[in-house]
């Protein structure tokens, strides 16, 4: 049986549609209690049921607005106690934000109950790592993030400072670190070798010799021979010089001079 508007029809055995008479109207024009509690406002527009549904909708909206806390008034709630310095570092190490800064905390995620510490596990005799100097980083901080003990990291920083200024180390400089064997898993690994480019013309090497750390500066030869380039000036001198291989700073300086 199907219904279309107020007409109902059914398909007979041969597929013919048999129309049924319309349903008799409700006596007195009233519906039983519980019927049409949510009338369709898109149907029978202007009727008594439609106006009742519109009034119900307006009443519900008014109740929701009356019970709302307001858009400008903040909702009062308990304020958590501020974290201490150590607790803040532990919480920050478990967040996603340090990953955006290159994981500069140097801490790992906290272990869950599923992690079972091993009583004894074999260790590699040495570990080769690569670290980068961030903005405002120091040699000691980079080594501590790599797993070097704080006292030894500060000792290496003092050795490096004796040959070059630590402020000269450019941001983003890469350091190759080798950590040696440790006596037991409860202590930090010792530093066996450290290599990084301290300046454009200087490379620093720190190595362990006879049990002691020794810093050795390695000068990098810089060729100051003037380089002559030539090209065809097309749409502009700047583009022609850049196309010929001239650095952008050199071209800008030349254009300011001429």
C-alpha cells in the first residue's frame, strides 16, 4: 500500500492500482493527545497545526537563550594549580610542541605500564649521532640533548671556547657526535668525538686521547680569488647577474654602488 497526499492505493495481483477512499476526518477537528508533537513546518503552511509548531519552536529557542550562560560572560570553573619547574619540564617533554622546535627538551616520552624494564640488555660499544645547533643554542646544551653528562658537556664547551667564540657558531650548524661505552646502563655515555663547523673558515674537532678530551681547531681554506662572470643583459641587470651565477647579496651591493 502506498500513500500520495491524502489518497492511498495498493497494487492488486495483476499490478493494477486500486485507489482507497480518503481517511475520515477526525471528529471535532482535533487530534488525539500525543499526535503531531513535532509538526512539519514545510507542510500545511498557515494552518492551525503549523502555527502551533511555529510557536513551539519559538518557545524552545527562547528557553535555550534564557538558560545559556551568555556569549561574553565566561563560564566559571576551577583553575588548576601552577606546575613547578621540574613538573613543567616533564609535562612539556610529553607534548607535541617540542617536536616543532626540534625536540629541544632532550627528554623522551614517559613509559606506560606496558613497558617492562629489562634486567640486563647488551649495548653497542659506541653510538654515532647527529645534532643541530638551534637559535641561541650552546655547545653544552647540544651535547646534553645527545645524552652527554652535564659536567662533561660543560668541559667540552670550555675547550671549544678556548679556540673560537661560541657566539660565532651559526644557527643550524650540524655536529657529528660519537658516544663511547659506559660502565653501566645507569650512567651517561662518555663523549668520544665531536666535529662541527664553528665558523665559515674553521672546523672544530674534539676527541678523547688517552682518556682525556682534547680540542683541535682545523682551519678551512677559503679561496679569495676574484671570480669573473659574464652574461647577456636582457630584461634587467639583476636577473642577468643572478643567471650568470652571482650571489644575490653581491648583485644587490653592486646595484647600490652604481
